[in-house]
C-alpha cells in the first residue's frame, strides 16, 4: 500500500523486507519496460549494502528484455572487484545472475588509483546518459544511519569542499557542466569511495530510496526536516529545487 509519512514523502510500505523487495522489483520492472517501449533501452543504477538483497533476489529472475538494460552502480568502494566489500562483486553474485546476467553491467573500479577510477566512471556515466536520453531511467538509493546516500557522506574536514561541489548547493539550476562522479572520503566508514554526484541522481526519471527499520525511518524524517544537506546529504534528494521527479521511499519495519 502507498501511504504518506508526512507531506514530504511518497512512501511504499510493506510488512517485511521480502515483500518490500518484491514490490520494489515489480515497480522497477515496470519502469524498465516503459523505458524500453519508449526509447528502446533502459538504464538502472543501484546501490550496494545488505538492504537490496531481497530486491535483487526478486528482480534477477523477472521476465525482462535484459539485453536492452544497462545496470550501473550509484557508488563503489575503491576495491578490486573480487574483494568481499566490493559493490561490483555484490551485484555479480546477487543480481547479475540468471536472466539478469544478459544485462550490460558498467562498474566503477579501474586500476591506477581512485582518481583514475573517478575519471573513468565519469566517462561511463556520461555515455549511459547520452544513450538513454540524458537521464537515468531508474536510480535505487540506500541510506546509512548517518544520513549518507550513495557515497555522499556528511561533511567533515576531509571532504567538505568535495561534498559541497557534489551536492551543487550553490547552484539551484544544476550546472550542465558539473561533474557526474566524485571521490569521497568518509569520516568513519572504511575505504575511499567513488560516487555519483547529486545532479544525475535527482535528474533521473525515477528515484527510489530503499530502507528498512524504524531507526532508518527516523533518520530520514529528521534529515529532511532539518534540511541541512551538508550534515545529512540524503536531504538533498528530497529538497533540491531542481529534482526532476519526486523520490519514492520504499520502507518496511
């Protein structure tokens, strides 16, 4: 069922993580099929972590014309793809199997250092956007307990300027020349990160935030109410004046 937590959210609520994953997969399938019907191809950007497991499990076996689908990552740890904490490995083991293995996957890791990986990810994201009419068809985000989304972590001394640029807080119109990807250093979480910036996320045709648990719900509500994206970056997804579509929150207790 679709409900309103507050007037700030469009929310899909299910009784369990498994039912929520199934519902999200069904909605993503509809989005993919619509994109293929209208533009001949579809793009899907997804996040890592443990929350998407039921979503991936439901989506990977669905009857979709997967050869016309490009799947990319919202963010990545700078780790070799076979590392246990790599998001690419997560997708290859839990989503890019069965029927979904026919999709084209675009990863973010590249040898030569994180700067080179960001540069390559920027080019790859640009190519996906160019191929799909300038917008991603579907972006599925997660959120951490510190209110980060993608790898846009709360500001600290080591990432403040990078975060401000990634969120484009000084440019309500979203500069078309702004970077699509960035290097982000978390204050506490491990590993250097590569992330989409806010612009291509909120300009996507569809945006979903997939979270579970009462604590995450409260983090999100507090973040959007405080409206301070430098402290709680997920707020920008819901409050930036130039977002193309209203995000939908998928939540289960």
